[in-house]
C-alpha cells in the first residue's frame, strides 16, 4: 500500500496527514460555515417573494375594483343623479386609484419576472430603491385622495353617488393597507441590503 506522509502546521502544532490512493481525502466542513438550508434563508426568501406577490395582486385587484365601482356606467341611473365627474375630489380619487392599479400590476409583473428569470432584467439595488420610494408615494396618494373624497361623499348622502363612493373609498383604503404593507416589505429588503 502506497501512502504519502505530508507534515502540516496548524496553529503552532505539527500534524501528519496520510493520503492513500485508494481513499479520496475527506474534508470536514467548518463549524462556522452557514448554508442556506441550515439557516432557513432560502425558505425565508421564498416566503418574502410569495408575500410580495400576494400584496401586489391584492393591491391591484382592490384599486381596479375601486376605479371600476366609481366609473362603471349605470344604465338605470340618469347622469343627473350620478355626476361624479362634476366633483374635482372624485376626479382626483379616480385618477389615483387608476395610477395605483397600473403601478400594482407593473410591480406584480416585475415580481413574476424576478422569480422566473432570477432578477436579470433590472439591477436589484436600483429596483429596491425605486420600489421603496414608489410604494411610499402610491400609498400616500391613496390615503390622501381617500381623505379628500370623504367630505364630498358625505355631502351627497342619500343618493346613489354616496353608496358608490363609500364602497369605492373602502376598497381604496384596503388597497392602501396592501400598498403600505408592500412598502414595509420593500423597506425591509432595502435595509437588509444596505445595513446587513
């Protein structure tokens, strides 16, 4: 049996390693090595992506339904009873929920592309910064347009516009919560990238 002896020095101690041609050398992993499987990093990353997808899809659905509820044509109601276009507050609210639904669907498609293509289309650092800023902006627009439209909706109490406006405002508020949670999630990812 042919074996070679190679002296090695480790932290002041001299060790002898026997290398046999019939047995390949076996390596012992370092106790400080962290694998994704052992720490659960991969499952945490997947949970963050799934949460982001759920929040984006709910924000899109609620914003779209809020815009559709307010602007859907009412065949049995005359324009004199349903003049939401005459109020600048409702026009502002309608434009914000349309912007929110468009932004949410773009973010939803971006999240799907990130999962499918592993983030090759856009740099992650640029994407995290832009998403964090835009999430906060859209959340602010949603809550400000809702708060501006509430007094106008109260003035039209007892009409069909009041009912439609309240339903639409409730949906936009829940969409605000979804976009706000997305902003918190994107802020967490950004802090993780910068600090940790």
